[in-house]
């Protein structure tokens, strides 16, 4: 008999629409290996201006795509990060219990539940549901709550509310049968808080595992060849193209990329071109700044469908990661989705943030300068553009090695061992 695996991720509705993403990739690979995966998620689509999967009067809806069942649980719409979103979280938590009970009666209970944060209520619900059904629960932590809220100054570390959240976090880690952290330093975090058994805490570090984010290489390479953009900037072999893909907002510090481009422009390096793909609240002001100051080596290409990203990255010469607010969380490692797409492009990456367990450094597939200044990054980009071809190719080959190690087929091998 096929083993039933429930994957619970509040925000997986977007994966249904995109036919992509972490848990969609896990489910697809598990299905090919003889498992029967089901993804439970909210009906609302995160970061989509109140878009949702239409349920009508039903409390949940089951749809299938490529033999993967998606169970959409009715939740209220929201935008932003205010009270509406909090209500949405509690609604998903509350409604998950009766839906899981009814689904188990109709289609059989799971052999294992894998529940994923971002927010911890999903993990709490999954642990309680697993105990009622008498099955194991693996909890996957993709964001440290409340530690991340403290690090970004949203909560005060010593407030009563924050202490209650830490207590809840510890309860999750104690009651999960196994823990997966997407950041490699998750075990370090547990030990630093004194929650491990060696420190007198309740958590056995032998039950802590690391499975990072990754890339579906087969799909990436298919899209790279199938979905090609007719773009003279991308196809120009006379320029050294520095490419950014993603949201254009403060957290991603695209303003700094503009400052680097401006610096290179004033230095007269006409062969270095910056191509910025994406949308966001900072796009218009940054684009206007470039026009007003006649910065001609930076081009905002706008939003493109995800299926075109592989081709765009394959035409770059250097991919860039910038972060605005670097704090102590970076010591535990990174699980940035775009980083694995960058690796899959077979092109080097430059980053201004040195993470713990830094993958760019580990694989020697780019340049990392922690908290780099505009001047430092300018020098590094110019130096990369002038590298002898043989040295440049080493970076490219190393990027592909990293991508192969973080292909979702490999990551599913790691998950399957836990199942």
C-alpha cells in the first residue's frame, strides 16, 4: 500500500497555481516513489492582493494536479501584515482540525504528517492532529518565531508576550517527533537557548535535521530552453550583465544595486550592464532616479512570469543578492529561494551578506563580502568582469555543483529517510 503523507503548509496555494515550490516538489517526487501525498493549505493566496481559491459555501475543497491532492481550507482574505493576516492565521489553525478529521475518515489517516511554518500555529495544530490520529509528526521550521520578530525590532525580547511565544516555540520543538530546519544552524539555535538535553532541556538534538530549500533542476532546465525572451539586453554578448530577480522593496535593498550601478557608470565602465527584474513598492522611485540622473547602465525590466526566470539567469554573467537589514539571525544560515535558482543558472553570485554555513563560500561559486559598502561591491563586480575566462568558468562549474546538491530530488532523498 502507498504510504499517505500529509504536507501542511498554510501558504501552499501559490504552489498549486505555479506547479512549483518546496512542498509541491517534495510531493511530486514522493508521488513518483510510490507515496500518496496530500497538501493542506489555506484558500487565500499569500501576497496576492486578496486573491484566493474559490470555495463557494464549502468549508474546504479538494483539487488534484499531477496526482497530488490539494486540500484548500476556507480562510478570510487579508492584505499586508496587520490584524487581517493574524485573523487569517487563527482561522486556518481553527478550521484545520475539523477538515483533517473529515478527510481522514473519507480517505484514510496519514502515515506521517509533515507540517511547515512560517507561523507556528500550523505546527501546533499538526502536532495535536497527529496525536489524535496516533501518527508521527515532523515539524519543519522555515522561520524562527519569535526570534525573527525580536531581531527585526517588532517585539521586545523581555516582554511577557514574547516570553509566552518562546514558551510556545519550545513546546513545538519538544512535542515534534522530528524537527527539520531549513537553515543549517537550527541545531545551534536550540543549543544556544539551552533547550537541548545536554543543557537540561527537553529536546534531543538527534531528532534535529537540516533540509534547505532548493531547485527543481529538471524543470529549471526545461523552462530555460522552452520559455525564451526576445530581449536585446539579455542577448548582447558585448556586455557583462549583472542580474537581479525578485521583489523591489526595502528588505532586498535594490537601492544599493542602483548605487553600485551609478558608481560604475561614473567610472566609465560602459560594458557592465545591470538588469533588474521584478516589481515592488521601490521600483518607480528607483527607476525615476536613474532617468533623472541619466544612469544608462541600469534597466528595470519589470515583472516577468516565473517560467522565464531560468532563461534570464542563464543569460546573465553575474547574479546579485542584497539584503537591507542584516542581523544576528544570519548566523544560523540562509534558505533564500532565489539563491538556488542563481546556482542553477551556472553563473556566479555576488552577495553582501555572509551567512553562517554560507553556501556561496562553501562551493566557491561567487563572491561574499559581509556588510559590503557600495565601493567594495563596485570593485568586486569590476574585478569579476575582467577575470580570465578560465577562472570565470571555475565559478560557473561550482555553481552547477551546488545546484545539483540542492536539486529537489536530492532533498527528497533526505526527507524520505525521515519518513
